C-alpha cells in the first residue's frame, strides 16, 4: 500500500493499483443496491461495478500495450472512482504514435461491446432499470456502458483520449507545445460546459469528472511548458560552452595530453 493507493497485482509487468476512494464507491454502490432490491441488489450492483471497472482496466491496457510497442514504459494503471489512468514514462512526440496509443483505448471498449452483442439477445426488450435483475440485463447494461465509455472518451477534452487525438492532429501542423496549449484551452471550455450541464442534471459525479479534467489538462500543459523551458536553457548553456571553447578561425586546437 502506497499513500492513498493499494497495489493489487501485475498484468504482464504492469502494476494495477486501486485508489483508496474506490472502496468508498464500492460501499456506496452496495448500499444503493440494497436500498433498491435488498441482498440481490447488493450482488447485482457490486457485480456490475466490478465488471464495469474490469472494462476500464482493459481500456487502459489497450493504451499500455500499444505504448509498449513503441518503447514507452508503463509504470502503473491507477483505478479511481472517476475512471482509470495509465501512467507512462513519456508520451511520444510523433503524432502518429500518440494517435495510435490513444485510439487503442476506445477501440477496446467497442470490441467488448461487439463481443457482448453476439451473446446478448438484442431481440428482447431493452432493460429500463439501472440495476440488472438477470444475466440478460447485466450483459445489456455492460454492452451499452462500453459504447458510452468509448464514445465519451472520444470527446475532444484534453487530457482525455479525444483531447489527445486532437493534440496529435494539431501537432502535424503546430509545434508539440503549441498543439498542447490549444488542446488544453479547448478542453477547459468544454469541461466548463460539462460541469454546468452536470450541475443542471444533478449528476455530481460528472461534475467532479469534468472538474478533474479541467485542472489535469492545464497541469499537463504547464508541466510540458516547464520541460521545454528547461531544455531550452540547457541547450543555451551547451551552445555557450561550445562557443567559448571553439578555436578561432585559423587557430589550431591545443593538442590532447597523453597519459
């Protein structure tokens, strides 16, 4: 256990970590299920939450395995009540690579939905309750959740998948830093709209999610800006050092001392 997170197990060398607040979500889900349908409600609500976050893990593994193909290290996958996050050692500056790494996550959700479509009897009536009462309801809700998850992640709100795809597209015409700036700026506008919509609809978890996105996108841009300035500073130091030690035109370099 590290700080507020709990290490669970490794998947092909990638550490899966659970944030402590996730346990509160699990408890809240169980209470909601009990209030709605007693002990069977606890079972279905807990099973559905675990299944949903299993799909979240698979989504993040889609990012992670694709990143590894490009030589990017993956430190861990962190599960939180608002979703999952794969922590990479670095993000490729090549737009095509960032695009492929990013799109791999939603692609996993759509693949899961397609697989469930084969096994779920879609000719039956669509369940109207949020809580499943049968295996059919369970499969149908999980199918629709994966479609929603895949589509929601494609919304161009940086640093969500759609925002990273937008940055990759902008980076084909702009510098990486400028592309990140515009992706983060667009994200702040859309995240603010999302928070207002969440408040209006009474969906407070959505408000928390968009608030996290609002600040996370700006934080990533600021971190990138600091790295760019530090790199520029050290490039300038190296250039000045080389200029001071470069012999004047027509002057021979001093001989190297032999040991």
